[in-house]
């Protein structure tokens, strides 16, 4: 891809996580492919994702800060609660921070030599639109790339954001991408196999893909299987209605995986003609 041309091929993208709460830990465990992480299939686990990848070398640090519930409602001196030192890295991913700490974060990472910031929005209460706009403006002033995907599985590459695009393209997380094959069983066409080309950052795409095998491709049947698998993983996005999108963010995530399965099916049907 052209957006990667300025980087050496053997130069790995480096990440730091500065976070509070479980969501970032879920993303980290998916990226390192922790074998104790995905237990959704229980006894029926066929280790579909284990030994396939690991990006543990890309992660320079994972720094957990106090949760917003443990901190004052308003913080006059946010540096008091921030890490004293962080390693240089290409990209910082932050989730679950107190709003005042999040506002301070771009200054902290810029001084450390970090070049970009991703703040996933799984709950609009954590990152309301006004806060997001402030962060965007600060990142522009500091020369940082930034992205605020709502939800995280909506993140896609962009020519204007080469470092964030490397995160999506090289670590193969962001908006899911699937390949499927179809076979005929009796009078029905069913999904015979699935390949995850890009996973949702939380890892749910692997579980959905596993549950699609053997499913009839009729829309009403397929939609039901996708929805059940997506909820069972489970998705961590909020069910509260987002004031900007007028939909719960969990529903947005569900629409995304459904659209990507449909794209993969359309491609498979074209190839079968």
C-alpha cells in the first residue's frame, strides 16, 4: 500500500496502552493472542486463532491508571496521576480514562515521542462529542495523528493517517474483513469455511467466523446467527442510545460485522458462478 511506503519493511509498529478498565486489556490479550483469553466455544474450542499470530513484540508498555470512580470528579493537576515516564512508541491506545486525564494525555505522549493516538469510543459517556473535539484539536496542534473510532471495530486505514493505517494493516485489527466459501448440502447453500483477514480489535470476529460454519446463507437465518454470536462473545460496546448516531454503539458494531459477512458472501457467490 502507498501509505506504508515511507516505512522500512522490517520496522515494526510499536504501541503503548494507557488505560483504565477491562476493555483495553481485552484488546491487548487479543493482540498478543493469549491462549487463555477466548473461551467462548468452551469444550468445542478448535484453537482457530491460536498460533496464527502474536503481536507481543509490538507492545512496549501497558500502563493502567486509576479508574474514574477512584478519582475526584474534577482534577486540577492531572499530571499528578499520569505516568512519570513512558517509552517512545509509534502509537498510543487509550481507553477508560478520567476525562481530565484524557485531556492531558496528548501532551504527555507527544513529549515522549509518540506519533499518534487512538481513543476507541465504546461508550459515549466516557468520551462525549465535546471532549472528542477538544482532543482532536489538541492532537492537530501537537502534530499527532488521531482517531476516535465509534466503536473500535469501525477503524479503517486512511491515507491521511499513515501510522494509524499501519496499525490496521499490519496488526490486522479494525473493521473486520472475512473470506468465506460456500457449498451445497441437499437443497441449501451453506457456509463451508471462513477466514479472518482482519479482526475486530476485541477479537470477536474469530468467534463469529467460527459460528458461521455450516450455516445456511438465507438472510434471516444468517442474521440471527451473527447477532447471537456477536452478543455471546460478548461485545463490550454500550447498549445506551448514542446521541450522535441515534443507535446504541453495540448495535453499530453488530451492523458492521453483518455488513462484512454479507460482503464476503457476495464475493464467494460471484466466484462460484
